């Protein structure tokens, strides 16, 4: 499929993560960040220009609005439409040595500063959920902000860490998830001496519950991941996946979550125990990595999944019931999200194969029809680094368009595809 819009090659443009739309509700504007470099991680003195492209004129002109000092290559600055999703935006920035979020009015240029940087925003723009970005700097390179270096938060466990609710109207902050409580929920021996953090928060469509990851770096260098859901006030915490392996996910509707993760097979059960990992699993890791070194698009993920149990899984919130997607249909981790007007259709992507090619995929979860929208090139020297450019496909609010970030033209850029004909099929 040929893109209906591309950003110009005169500079680098991108948006960020796959869980929010860069396109205004009326489909007239596409938000973007403009930067002058792509060959290193953003530093504390770097800025990104925030603006939009006019999709009606389609003249390739970047209309600059403001700047931000807090951005990363994977998630941008959490830039997104706010309120009626036509006239205001919200984004993160660094103001007076504090990570904050800012509401910006495109017409008046007026701003409202909120006291904490958002991680995700409710669909009605009334509240956001936040993490401690000062803590995140020490644990998650590539997904954090530079500019504040608080050594007090460079520890295995930071007792003040957690998930915070930010009330947009009154600017009040309340911690709703305490990381210590999460660590003490069904603790495992492999948590000992682990470095713990929370991330990847997404709110359900009806703004009643949210999903997040609890991750810890084990002292042998591995990473163990749990998938949780909870009410917006932090109550009714539910451990949805304790296989130790969970990657990207999204809400299908108010009760179902779809994502790439592992099942409770023998290997994943053994990973819970520190001594078993040390004595039996770690010595076999070099052999395992050699076996699955073939890129996943070429079938390596099928070998990996036999060991890890990894696949796309449809979870039922607060229930052990799951449904796995066959690996012969979707066999690699990507960044999935459901079409806003037809929840049978998923858009997802793949990581680069050994030739540096990525796939943009539409998949019908009901009929299992698969459409490869496009195949795109990466800049291969960045593929295994935090400077890589994942496609991170994002829907327009009406479900008719899909936007991606890409390096297909040798620069960071944005492509837009018209998929209205495909997803309107009932």
C-alpha cells in the first residue's frame, strides 16, 4: 500500500509510541516532533520542536508550536491531542528542574502547566497516570528523560516509586500504586537483589481500569516481567500474567487485553526460582541464543516460542482465561492496537529482519485474515540500539488512517496510510 502522506526529508520527524493518535479528531492535522539528529540518545541540553503538518493542504510544511526538553526515541514526549482533540495538545517538558506536563492551546498559544509528567491520559482528558521519571532515568535507557540526575533514586528499590494519578482539573497528585506493595504481592525468590520498576501503563476505554508492567532486573542480568490490572484508584489489583515474559499490549475493549507474552510453561515456571536459574538455566543461555539467532521474521520466533511459550495472547481481565493467536499467523512481537471502529481489526508491526526490513500488518482476529500493508527499511546500524526506529503504528480516531514512524527514506520520518476500505469490511 502506498502512503497517502509522508513528512519531508529536509529534517527528522517522528511522533512516538503506539497507544495514542497523532491525528486530530477532524483528520486535519498530524502532530510531530522535529529534531536535527538521530545518531545518539537525547541529552539534557537537546530540544525537540513540537508542531503539526496540515493534512488538508498536504504541503509538507511543519507548523512549529513550541519546544520540549524531555523526549526519547521510543515514546517521544507523550505528545497527544487534549480535550476536544482538535484545538489543544498535551506533552511533557522540563520546567524549573522538574518533569511536568503542559496543556497547549493551538489558537491562543496559552499554556497550563501540570505538576507531573504524564505517562498516559484518560480518553476524556480529565486525568493522567504517571510514573516517577527521575527514577525511570536509572532503570530504562531509551524510555526515559535526561535532565535530572537524582542519585537517591539510583537504587534497587525506591520506596516512593509507584504509579500516580494526576487530576487535570485541580492539579492534584495521588499515588495509587505503591511499588513496595506490588513487590510484596506473591513474591518470588528471583526478586532478591533485583532492580524494580513500573512502566507501560494503559487505561481501559471506559477509564475504569488500567494495565501496567512490574519489571525487575535480576542479579544475574535477566529481566522478569509481570502484567497487572487495577481500578483507577489503585484498588482491586490483579496479577494477569506471571509467566515472567510480557512485552507490548493494548486494550481490545473494557474487559479484554491483547499482547505478546509467555505462557506458564515449564521453563517459565522454573525462572521464578533464583537457584534453579543460576544452576540450570543460565548455563544454557548461550546455546539458546545461538539457536534462535535467526531473526524472528524468518522463523526464529517459532523456535523461541517452543521454549518461552511466547505468542500473541488475548487475556480476560481478572480471569485466568486466555486465547492464543496461532504462530503461523502472527509470529513476532510487535506494537498492537485495535481499530476504534471495528475491534476485529488489529494493526501491529515487526522488528527488522536480517536485511533491515520491517512489516506493517493488519490482522483480523475473528477471520484471521492477514494483510501486509507495507514493508519498510530500517537504518541497520541503529537496529539493536536505543536509537532504533520502531514503526509504532497508530490509528486515527475514526479508524480510517494508520500513522507510523519510519527510517525508510534514510531519515526519521512519518508515513500515513488510508486503510478505511479494509477496516470498514464487516
